[in-house]
């Protein structure tokens, strides 16, 4: 029988991106023992790839900004199915969390007065994103990492959790393998915080790394937690489209925030042609006004249509491509080089404000963005849905199990605004860490049964069973097949029959995954890891597909060809995914609690 | 495009050797794409690290045709594909398996460097005022993605194995980012001189050459730190003053 090492903590954090690190720092500040488990090396999590900035109503650039405006923008961007309490807390607390990063060593770009600089972004009424060029995520993760390593947190790198262990209804621990030698670890904990990120690897064209396989969503689901709003997958409008090997890699919204424009093959700025009614009054109707907005030279100028919400911009690009007006490789043109007509030193300005974009296109596509346009198209970027949490405490529906960041749901509703993700991580990472620590202090040690540990262990070892038929490329091929299917059947534009087909397809893939074989031994074996990730990935894909079938309307990032409009009956419901008593996935609709009058008033005031 | 031969180092702590793999290469592919393709086609258990595939996370460091580089930023069409492309793990660190090395030494080194210690805030809300021109120099250092290629190429570590006495270019850059941070009040010069071995660096600039973020490691970070150490500990005039006015 294989062995395992047992390690005990008061609070265990799973995931070491922005949310996980912030939760770990908060929990350990209360003096309890904290463990942090991450799939990669510390500092390499997906947060590192965030580019544009973190949204916080600091009002450094435009003093008219306030938490109320930020709250109203977030709710409108999310089509009002957000968890309003989370949207409120987020808008209120984000400025303090950003200033805290500065106190821990972050070095943001500055305004002329020496304050933290803020930039324009889609759906935000004022320049709101604190940033460092276009590498804000790196700044955030490095700041949290460099601060966190001095807080007594016990970090387990390159360690992947495969099951949660329970004591009755309460979470009690996590079973994991350590990549280097493939040895097992049993983490016992009084409380666990999920901070595992998203599900982007379920799609073929994605900006997400190998880590994004829906682990947190799947672990929580199997522990009995509710997931909500899984149909809302954000397709970022601007991913690279050429060459094929880089397809999907993110091109920051910051390009448009700095004045970049979208054009079709006939050179037309097509975004002016389709401005949704609820954004008409706040969107420029001519290029000149848009430019005055971008350069902050006219306080009353309205934002250019390139800065509409991501769901809308992604659909507009698709429409151009479908109408035969796309770029040579099936995208649209994104041009920042044109600003040389407007400002001197445009080349230096672009390199200063968008250094990693300049680098990325130069190195990977051989394109100089200071002189020529980029080709861009939608790429899977983010999941708004995830683990259902209490707005105040971030606890899931399972006692002792908390969630923060992308794997949690509620803040963003049907569509996330750019920049609200990084601020989400630090606001709710902190709250999750704080409340998980409190839970650990108020509750005794849970018990874990040997039988449960044993079955977790056997499940993890199963793909290495040499009696299974080895089918070269097994785990990888299942992943590719899933990605192909999700991309074509549950992608940006959806319809019922295709999604039903996907659900059936997922069932078939589950059967294949149940018998997948991984050649080689336990030592740093990516084939084995890919096989183990399949369980989460398939669960996440199934939750997306089934939820998308139930929401028979188009709203935010969820666009259906067979239900093209927003429907009133879906105006204030969340889609709930949970495991039924028979072990099958159940999807239901639940009403959102009524919004308090004062918050409703804020929304109305900002309409 | 064509079928290309890759010589990939396979093995672990005990032993290893180059093995040849053949795979189809298409337009725009980078070395990491080829490694993934080989992994999926014929070597499921081939170990390599990667995350972002866009030069932002610094995970996929390796030695490609003998040069320390990020696999995700090395395009195949910039290379001679008539010859086999060799890919091997970083040589300044112990191998774990195949292309994966044990870089934990770097994490231990960082922990020993005195953390950021800001002066009191300038404003009531806990914030500070800093000018862009004053933060730019530090922002260059903070671009570091911790790929450890500079550590890999540094002969003090690679050839002389001074891991116990010398912290390497990455951590001089880290020190510089802290020392030159407009808000920081800590003093790290004694550590740099004694336990961190800055004197071992003889400014051959190999680190600067391999940095994928184009950080001017030697000129902007290491040399200014060396100058500060010299001013503090070796300047005869300062020494003279100290005799009459000792440090607190």
C-alpha cells in the first residue's frame, strides 16, 4: 500500500495566485497555522498574466469617482444578477486593498501629483485601474509573494489536491500529490480556502494555462457545495490569432484604454455601428470625442465604443468576421500605432505603456505594434460562475469551506468588467482568509476516516495501473477532444441542440477518462497529472453546458442563437448546480435576494 | 512545414541522456510547442514546466542549443532546423527530471534578504507620494519574472558552485529594487558585502545578455550596488570620518 505524509494546519489555502496569497497573509496574521498549496512554483500562478490593472475608486485621476459609481458600473456590467453585497463590499474595500499593496512594496505608475495612476477600461465610468504598464498582475503576485514569505506561511509548491475529505457535512482536509516524486500528502485542516482560479482549459482557444482545469469548482462540488452561474464564461475580445501556436494569448484591454481602435478589413471602426441602448448615453458617437476621453483632455467626453463591455466587443468582432470583413486570419485589426497622428513620441509612449504587448507581438508574431496593427479575436478568458459563497464571509454552502477569486462566484454576475478581477482577488482573498481563520478558531478539529483517505489514494493511483490498456496520448487526447467540443458546441454563440450534444459528448469522455492510462512512473509525470486533471475539467465543462441549457435567454457573456434576447423571467435568478442524491448533476434556478433600497437607489442614480 | 529532430535530455538525479524525437513543425511554433507536441505524441511522461506561454511567468527556462532561454519565447523559424535542436535543463541547478530542475535554492535565498521597510506614509489615508521618474528605475527591476536564467548562466554559480556564499544576479536585482525603492528605509549593504558575496561578480554581463525581460542587470543593478558597498566599507575618507564620528 502506498504511503502518505500527514500535515496539520488550522487553515489550508489551495491555490497561490492573488486570492490565495492574500487569504494566506490574512489568515496567518491572526497567529494560527496556515498552509498554502499550489500546483506550480510560487509566483507563477495565473495572476501573473493579468495585464491592464486593478479597479479601485481611488479617484486619483478623476475626483468624481466613488465606490458608488464603481458599484453601479459593476452591477450594470454584470446585467444585475451579481451578488449585490459582494459588489458593494468590493467597491468599498478595493481602494484600501490597493494602498495596502503599496505599503507592501508595489510600485504603481504615478500621476503628475505623485499619486497612484489610474487608466480607462471597458465599462468603468472613470479612469479607475491602478496599473504598472501592462504587467500589473506580475506586480501584484510578486508583492504578495515577497510579503507573504515572511509571514510564517508553510508553502507546498508543485502540489496538487485531488480530493477534499469530509467529517460529516464539514470539510476536514485535502488529499494531494507532490509533483516531484509523486508522493502523497494528507492535509488536515479546520478550514479550507479554495483559490484555484478558473476553467479555461476546457476550451481550445484560451488565454489560460495548464493549471486552469476547474479544480476548485470540482472539489467543492464533490464535497457537496453549490456552484452558481457556470454558464457565464467570458470570452475576452482580444486574443492573438496568428501564428496558430499563440492563438488565444491575451492582448490587454489596456491597448484600447490607451487609445487603440478596432477596425475591419475595409478600415472601418465598426464598433461605432453597434452601441447597446443602455450604454448609448455614455458612449462617444464620433472618433474625436473618443480620443478626447482616452487622453482625459475633456472631462465631459464619453468613452469610445471600443471600451464597451467585453461580451459586446467580442460579439461585434465575431460579427465582422462572419460578414467577411475580418482580418486575414479570422479576427479584427486592433491598431494603437495610429496615435502617432495625434501625439509626438507615440512610439516611446506605446512602449512605455504597453511594454509586454510590444515584446509579445515582436517576439511571437514578428509585428511591431508601434507601426502596424495587431490581429485579434475572442479567446476564453474567465469564468464568472463558480463556487457559491456568502457575500460577507466567503464561506461556501459547505461548513468550513471558503472560496475567493475566480473560483468563487457572485461579484461579476453575467459579465466581468476588466480590472475587477485583480481587485476581486485582494478584497475577497482578505475576507476569505479572515473568516476562515475565525472559523478555525471557533471550531474544533474535524476527524478524517482512514477509509476515505484510502479511496482518495486509490483514485489518484488509478491511471498508473499498468493493467489498463495504454493508449498513447490517452489523457492528452481526451483533453483535446473536450476542448474541440466545448469550443464548437458551448462557445461564444450557443444553441440548444449543440449543447445537448456536448452534454452527451462529455458523458462519453467521462467513460474514456475513467479508464485512462498514464505511462511512466510517479516521478514528475505530466501524463499522469493530465489524467488526474480530467475529472475536474470534465465536471467544469458539464456544469457550463448544463447551466447554459437552462438559461434560455441571452445575457452578458451567455449568448444564445435560439434565444437572442434578455428575458425578464431570468432578470433576477441565479443558475444553481449541485450534486443530487443519485450522484447526478442537478441544475435549478433560484431567485436572487431582493436588493436593499439604498443600493437600488445608487444603481438608478447612475443609469 | 517540415519534420524536425529534437534532442531532449531525459533523466533524473541519478543519470540521463539525450533522446531524439521527431515531430512536425508548423508556422510560428516556439520550442515549447514542439515539446508539448512530443509529450502528447510519443513521450507522455516528459517533464517540463510551463504556465503562461507568453514570456510572463518565467517557468519554462531551459538551455536550447546551449543557450539559456525561455522555451515559450524561442521561435523555431529563427533557428537552423536542418540540425537537431537540443533542449536540456538549466545546468546551475540540480535536475529533478528531464527538463525540470530543483530551483528551491532561489526561494531560500530570497527569504534571507531583508524585506521592504517603508517610511511612514505621507498622507492620512496611508498613501505616499512618489514621482514617476523616481520609481522608473525600480520598475525596471520589478519586471523580473524569476525565470532564473541569469542564475543559470552566472559562472560563479554554474562553474564555481558558490551557492552558499553568493546570491546570484536575480537577487542583486531584487536587492536593488528594494535599496532603490523611494520609500524603503532598510540597510542591506552589510549583507550584500558579507553573506551575499557581491564581490564575486566580475561584471562579465552574461546575466544581462540572457535576461528575457531585457533588464540591464549588471549596469543598472549590480554595479550601483557594488558602488554603494564600496562607499560604505572601503572609502578611505568615510573611514576617517567614522573614527571621529562612529555610526550609531
